[in-house]
């Protein structure tokens, strides 16, 4: 089935929730959440007990629902799932999210139950997400099969595929604090039917998804993964965090979402061959997403560094040249220009350590405009005691560093990242100064490493054209 | 000269500040700061103009000071430093901090000026820190030759040596937010005299320093470094962030504090041979300090993992086994005990993925007590919607996870770290629950990596005994 078979997961006309209930839990919370998101008139609750919940009628069976339904969310005990699925099939509903746990992740009995789900799905031509997941999120129409906080429902350019429901859910809780907002999310759970390849293909075609984050424990279908990644990565970056790298790690995932992960070397080869970007850790995944979601692709690998601390400039340079970036000399005209405004003690080179010279705000745009520079790292640290003095004298950080936020649009073709370390108040002020489109890092190394990944992807895309 | 020659930098009887002035800057801010720290009656300001500053008399020359002075802080233009140093020498003051910049970091002329400082220091038998630095901090007697905020003056177990003044200063601004508090700090600058070896030896003998953080661009004296590290690391861990790893990075440091860094491979060999712990990045340095400052050394390399998310448990396992840790089976008695309280679907193994079983608070102490486990990683993630529901039902996070803070003292011999990812409010609540002696990380990988470094150090110490 093509990617259009996933459409109703994200854009349902009518949604049945089977397993609505009065006691705390998904069956209670999700109806309340969807009501608050404006879905009350397209949401139908089902429970054999009938009655009312949150002021909404509870239907005793699916067949009683007097309106078209194209998506069912199933939250009933594992043993009851096959029966419910058949009923859904009989009603002609083609998309189902099974959130219930208790399947292949628990052992042999659960595995048999899960196979039954797959069989039923095939028989009725249904697409099933799950079991053992929290389903989907679409921030644009405010539909989600999982309770989220308001800030996680703010639309953005990133979409998420997570094999694990909990992982996807806590990532959604966490990302707004990192300045990351999402378009869609899908948690796969045990993958009785819908897998990461279906999801990648769907999000690859989704116009509001600019960057895809994927958390994978083991590929459901290796050949399919290669094929799908090759289709998707030329259009948008796919950032992958893959666990089960080691034997012990593999064993840990086996009992968790019921999959066995393959050999790690093969995954490395697959990701490299398909231009997928592999994250080395959860923080690295988030760093990459922040940068890929906001920055243009660089035209080359030449990094310009401007810094108020020589030490941090050196740490950035180390990472850059270890990772296929160059830190070239400035062009003669940039160097002359900076020299003309700089005090004698300042060394005019790259990294450009401006120290307390007061030239930062004028030098940074020169660096961005330099034709020998493809991307810029702006390291902004000032001891807080100095910041306080400067403020006392009536100067602002904008006087010092310039109108950082405007640079993203003034130099649309060159990636620009910021680094700030120091007192929390100063860090917050600099982040505010940079605005939402220049990611701010708390150390030079992860920022530089993200720029190297951006170049690696840009280079690969260039080769394919 | 022995380490006692550094004593007056940290415990001065009387301090002369040469270069006090009325305009904003160090010469204005440091006197005000030291006044606020209670040093007014042991601080003597010097400026040829005389007069008053902050209600304190300003002496026209050092000779006019009517009380004993054993430390001078010099904040005058570079050209004036040699003259001032001679005057200090004539007065018999043996410890001098030269904060002024404009020496070897700026070129040949500055280098000559700096050599003059070294010559004068030798002639008068003085110890000189700097030039181009911010000197020292001692939180215990509230003495510092740099303006700091109140939270950075809170005493703690970590001491810092930073080759760069700005780097040391922003680190001091930053660390309280990471839960790290310091005993002493010293910024070396251009090292006309006092270097990292003197500083390591001094802090190695300092009873309030439990862990040393060192930021180094290039060794002043390689043999001395090997010898000093060999003396210090058996007594306390030395965490080193070394920049200039690459040719370009080296070039970047050359113009900064006027030193050329040596070859990186040699440094790796030196650090490994002397049991110094090399940080891979600034965030890694801070992670290591948080763990070494609070945790006991493990007796072996066996890691127990308890988690509410199988995914994060797998990511931790990957890092552990890649870094010489083992993730062994639980002992039979622990396994039986956990099995007895666990629902059927829960897999009783290591990592112990308790999911939403409600057994976390009882299982974690069992894991810590297990004789097959040397250290524990506690991964605590719950989707925020679930947290909200649980709170509505009257339960607290302490009900869920147990009295985390008490575990540090109940199991004093086993390192315990926490990981939490999710909504900021949940993250803050868990951090509060863990208390100040169980570091909380925002991802499993850096926490596991820090535990591996702890074991690496513990193992090395064991071999020496």
C-alpha cells in the first residue's frame, strides 16, 4: 500500500476511541485532551458500558456511531485487541492505532497475539500502528492520540518517528525547551504493520516536514530502509539515533519493543550510503535537529569563527579540522577591514579572537560576507562582572554583539550558530538576542560538530545532483 | 621554590592593588568586590594620583602603606608593569598577580616585556601569576582577585586551574548552574612564572580540594607535568581539557596566551600514563567534575541500570559496554526479589526496565544492594501527561521513585547517577528529588560515559596500591 494509506492517521475525518473510561489513564485523558484541541465533534467514544464521559456520549459498540469514522484508537487490554480489531474491520475503518501493551515485548504468548493483529490487519486491508505505542501527533490540525502539553502542540518544521512510545512521548515533552517544534510525530511500538519505512515515505512527501528525526532499535525491513532512505534524504535530512549498537545493547532492546537489532557496522554502512545522518547520542540528535531545522546548507566546508575567548575558539577549531571542515585565512579585504577597526593587540586571523576590543558587532557581518567563508560560529562569552559594568554604563548586549537576530535574514545562504557559556542570566540574554533561527549552544564542540554534519549532508546532496 | 611559595596568593595577610581607579574596569570593580567580601581592612589601594575610592584611602606609592603586605595585584598598562614590579620587589612583597594584558599574546614587543617580568621576578625571589590573567579565587576566606557573583563564591570540593583568564572566569560564572561549587581557582595567563605544575602541586596538597579541573593549551614544562601529575593523581582526580589538539587549533592558541601546544598524541600518552582523566569537550569536563566531586569510586566495572524507558536503557548499555563497563545479570536473590513484586509483563534483567509497573522505588535499592553490581544508573522518565494524572490522584514523584536523596548515604560505596528527560517541570522535580549528591543528567550517554571514567580512574588507583 502506498503512503496515502497513512493519510487518515494524521488527517482523520472521524475518530473512534475504543476503551474510553472513567478511571485515570489513556482512556480517560485522551478524550479530554482531544476535546480541548477542538475535536469533540469528530470524536466518538466507545465502551460496552455506554453512558457519558466528559459530557460526551459513550457508544456501546462501533456500529452505533452515526457518522463516518476513518480512524480508530484502541486502548483495551491486550487479550481484547483481536476482537476489537475484527469489529473495526467489519465497520470498514481502515486506519487503527493500537496503544495497548502486552504483546511481543512480553514473551511468546504476547508474540502470538501480535501476529494475530497482523493477520487481521491484512484480512481487512487495514493499516495498524502499534501495538505498544502512543500513536501519532499532527500539530497543524491539533490532532494527537496522546496527551501533550500546549507547547508541544506548537507547529514547527521537524517530524519525529520513534520506535518506542515512551521515548517519543518524552522527546515531545522535552523538545520545546530546546527551541524545537514539530509538524508530525509517529511512535511505532511493536510494528505489527506500519513501520519506519512507511513512516519515512509518508513524511518524505509531507510538505510541512522539513527535517525528520528517527529513533530506531532495529530495522523492520533492511532493504526497505535502504530504498526509502535513498528516496527521502535527497529531499530532506533524516537524522537517526540507533540503539542496540553493542551486543548487550541489542539484548536490552529485544525485550522492549520486541525486535532484534542487526549488526551495527551494517547500519553505519547503510546510513552512510543513503546520506542519512547518524546521531551519536540523544543530545547529539537534538543538536542536529536544531541546526538542520533552522540553517541553510553551506556551499563549502570553510568555517569562520569569531570569539571573545581564544580558548573556546581553539576548542572549536580542533573539532572543525577533525571533522572535515577548514578554518581558512580571511580574505585580504576582510582582514584589512577588520585591521582598520581593531586595536594593535588584536590578532586578525581565523578564529578571530576579538577579546574586549569592542569590534564584535562590526566584525561578525564582515566574516559572514567574506567569500572565503561558508559558515560562521559566533562564540560570545563575557565574564558576568564585566557584563554588569557595561550595563551600568548604559550599554546593552546588542551594542556589544550587534543585531544578531537580523543576521539570519541578511545572510540567508550561510549557516550561523552561536555559543555562549557563563552566568545563566547572560546566557538567557544572548539566546534572546540571537532569536529563534540562530541556535545557541552551551559549548563550542557540539556546535562545531553540528556544522560539520550540515556540511557532510550538503556535500552528499551536491554529489547526487 | 616549593608549593608554600604559592600560599600568599590564596591566604594573603595584606593585599596591595596597584592600579585602582575611578573609571569602570578591574581597577574600580575589584576593590568594590573585595570590600563586599570583608577584605576592606586588609586591602590597600595604590595609584600615583592618591585620593579616595569607594571610601578607602588611595596610597600614592606602595611604600606609603603602613601595614604588612604579602600580595600585590597589578592592573596597570603593560608598559608600566616592569617598573611597578621592581617597586613591589623593593618592598619585599613576594607574591604578585599581574592581570594586565599586552604581553607575549600580542607579538614580539610584548614577548620582550614579558621576559622582563620573569627576570625581575627571579631577581627579587617573587612568585608571579600572569600576566594576562584574572588571578586567583579562594571561596573559603572569600578572597578573589576577580569580581565574581555570590553563587560562584559558595565553597565546594572542586578547584580549577585555567590557562586562560576569560575561560576560568566564564567557567566560574557557569558552574553553579551545574551544581558545581569550588574551593580555589587559579588562572595562569601567559605564565611568566607560576605555571600549571606549581598550581597542581599546590592544589594536590590543599585539603579542601577533592577534585582538580585543568584547562590547558600547552604544557609549560612537559617533564614537570608528568612528574607533578604522578604525584597528584593517586591522591585526587585531575580532569584535563586540553585544546590545540589539531594543527589549526594549536595555531589558534598560539596568539592567545602566547604558548605553542605540543603534539596531541604525546599528551594522550602522558595523561594515560599518569592517570589524569582527559575530557573530550567542555561539556564532558563539566560532566566529569560533577561525578568525581560527588561519587565514591566503584569497586568494579559492573553497572546496574534501572529505567522506565527501554530505549534509554539500551542507549546507556551501548555506551557502557563500549567503554569497558559490564552490564551483568542480576544476582539470583535480587532477581527473585524483583520478580516477586513485578507484574508478569515485566522482564527481570539488567537493564531493569520497570516501565509503569510501580516497582521503581522498591527495585532501585535492591539493585544498589546487589553484590554483583558496583554502580547504578537510574533512568527516570515519565510522559508529562502521566505525571499530571498521577499528581491528580495525590501521588508524588517520591511515591513513584522513592526517597532518592537518602540513597547516597544508604549506599555510600556505590556510585549512583540519575537521568531524566522530558518536560522542564518534571526534570526540575526529579533533580530536586535526587538532591545535591546524585548528579542528574539530561541523557543516558553522558551519564554512562562519566561512570566509565570513574571506573577507569578507580582501576588505575587500584593498580598503584
